[in-house]
């Protein structure tokens, strides 16, 4: 991984916020992805020279992303993914979102569609706030089925591939959806077909102006899934471009764990019945805040690289505990150039049975009986690298509960303060 400062001669996509094609490259992000992974293993991070929006420019199509969320969805598993409301932190987050929607909409009788509903956590929170006509839409048929099991109307499909019989709604919720969308113009065109004339769209995304204030893991937001990086201004520019007038936009901080916080920006936007507004307000803050985020992430990643290089000196093979976004970045580091990965352990059921860096991805319950060649993993003495900075203590305790005696290598946290809160 490295930062860059060059103009891309042939962008793969235009700026989603204003439609301009001229941009400056501020970073190049690399991953080592599982075999058969639908999404690219690298991309440039771009700053739009017209409006200041920041976005990834992968060589991909919207169909690649649709396929990813249909076939590789981590949101199917309510125990390990957000959106289900199973954990107390996720339930609290969804309750806050439902409360914001309730404050903004004029009537509890308003019909609401949660697009990207996962297993129905927000639908439940909206019902708890008195809304009686709520439904879900998700690319994963398993997620849609889980919503129906919770008593909700739910449809399988993306915004662009919604079933023909789906009705229009007074409000469509896109909570932590828009940062995943490759073709933003097509997204808003399709979204309008789901909204009654004069209806509302609720948009919520991570707040890219505060990534650096809540930096737990390097380049955490530059992952294979998050490819649009919004500020409040960028969100308003984008919505106006496609005929949705801002009613209100706000910032908030979400508590995602006992010691982890996450910045978000959200707003309610009213359908202007096809009237697009090409007026663009240039975002001066976002590029500078992203620049600081890149600088601090690069510093942290280099500390990790040097730490692992020292730990892996004269080590031929290791086991990686974690096969998620940070692991895919770590595997691209120079410290792994001469080290074999024998296996990766991950709780995400969508990754089980996959191959990453030439090694199988297995679940924690398999580690005692999974065999590579003539040797069981449980009987090996390879070091286990915990490839996460958010749950490393929990995983270390889990390793010991499983009776594994392998040496455990943990990643170094920031030496100053992981969270630069304003």
C-alpha cells in the first residue's frame, strides 16, 4: 500500500456526487482476496477536483457488487454481523436510527422500506416506534427469509433488481448502503421507482470527515466494500443531483462495542418529483481530513509491518486468526513475502471453505480437527497471528479456551491513542 498524488488518466467511473470525471489520486489500496472473490484486489482512492468528494475507483461494475452481496453476504449471520439487532450495541444503534426517522416523518402510518435490511433489526426498531407498514429488501435471499420469519414483508433483490410487484413507499431507508454502491446514478434512478411522488429517502453513511478521529485499524474504511466516502456536504450534493432535496442532515457517533465508536452522517431528503439540482457546493474539509486519515493509517500499518517482520524472522509458516478486511490488507505487506499461511480461522460463515493466500478458511470449531497434509492444525506449533485490532483480547481468550498451545502474536495498537476524538 502506498499513498500517491497523481491524476488518473482513465477513470473507471465518474464522481457519484457531481458527475465530474477529473480526479486526483490520494492513495492506492491493495488487498489479497479469497479465490473467486467478485471484487477487485486493488483500487485508487480519488478526490474529485470539482466537488471534493472522495471515492474508490475500482475496475469493476455494479454487477460485481450485486453478486458479492448476493453470494458473499456476511449479513446472513445475525450472530456475527450488524443489522440484526441481536447485540445490545447494534440494537441501540438501530433504535437511534428509528427514532430519527420517527422524528422526521409526519405519520406512523407512513409506509417504510428498509433497503439493505439484513435480518430485520431496523424493521423491528421501526415497529417498536409505532410504524405499522414496514418492509425489507435485501440482495441476500437468506436475509429476506430471516425478515419474513420475524413477521415482516420482505423481498429478495437489490434496489436495481427489486421484484416487479414491490409497491411504492412513503419513505425508503438506505442505512449504511450508499457507501457500498458502485453505480450511484443508476442507484438513485432505481430508488425513485420505490418512492411515492413527494416521498422521502433516509440516507445514512459513515462520516468520512471523522475517520481519523476514530482510527482503530489502519485504512479500516478503505476496504473492498466501502467505495464512497461521504461528508454531510457530499451527501447533500449527491442527493440534490438526483432530485432529492435535503430536509435535514446531522452527524452522530455510534457505539459499536464496549470501547469502539463509529462516526456517521445522516439526513432526510424529499423527492423533488424529478427536479434535479446541479448546484454543487465544493467540500473543502473532506479532502484534508482524508489526507490526515491516510497519513496516520500508513504510519500504523508500517508499525504493524515492522512488528510482524521481527516476530516472523526465521518462521516458515503461520496461522492467521481472521480473514476479514484487515487480514486482506496485512497479507499484502512485505513481512509475509517469505512466510506460508497454513490456515485462516474466521467466524464469518460466508468465508468458510474458501481459500485465501493459498490456505483454507476454517471456523474456530474446526481447528481441532482440520488437517492439512498429514498434520492437524491443533497439533501444530505455528504461531497464530490475531489479524484484528478490535477483538484481539477476546480471540486470545478463545484460543486458550480451545486448548491451543501455539504462540500467539498480537498486532501493535497505536502508540499514542487509537482514537483521535475532537
